[in-house]
């Protein structure tokens, strides 16, 4: 059993914020260049930019995000267990090595259900020592190196 894990992840609003800054910057450049924009045109451009900024993140639903990643043994001791599950799950889930061993320098792809980006990962070394990483957002990463 895992201990308490943080619930879910906060919605990502970074793209719309960047879009708003880009639109504001573009409007400022036009004003500096002496191009007078009519208020109705300026409002139409702002509405269009806002619609495009919010449409792009909405076009990629959370379920389409892939939390799978490649786990690399960057240490000098073989890894005998790799377990990963959603952070909200109270269990660690199955051993992703299926009885195998991950030798130093080796790697294995950890496949996870789409859309569940925040996960807890646990590895157990041949020495019996365990190492955990909790509430890791794996959707934006391709590789996780232990130790």
C-alpha cells in the first residue's frame, strides 16, 4: 500500500497566458510603429486571438495525453522491481519487470493508461533497498532515470 498521495493535477493554463502576452505585445508594437487601430478592429483581433488560444489546448483532451515513459537504471545495482500507478491509487500495482531484472544501464518502457499523468513510481534494487518518486507528472517526459 502506498501512503497518502496528492490528488490529481491542476489544469494547465500556461498556453492561454502565453497567447495573451503575445497578442498584447503585438498590439504594443503596432502602436509604437504609429499604426492606429480602430477600437472595433482591435476588439475583433483580441477576440480571435483568445478563441484560438483556448481552442488549441481544448483540441487535445486529457485522455489523449500519454503518461508512459522509459525508466533507465542509471545506477550500478540491478533493479528487480518497477512499480508505477496513478498517484490517487492506494496500491503500487504490478511489477512492470514481470520477474525480470533491469541491469545497470538498461531501460524498460513503463506503459500507463492514457490521461493519468500524475503517477507514483517505486523501484526495488537487488540489495532490497527501495526508492520512490511520488506525484510525478509523466506526460511531458520521455525518460526517468533511477537513482
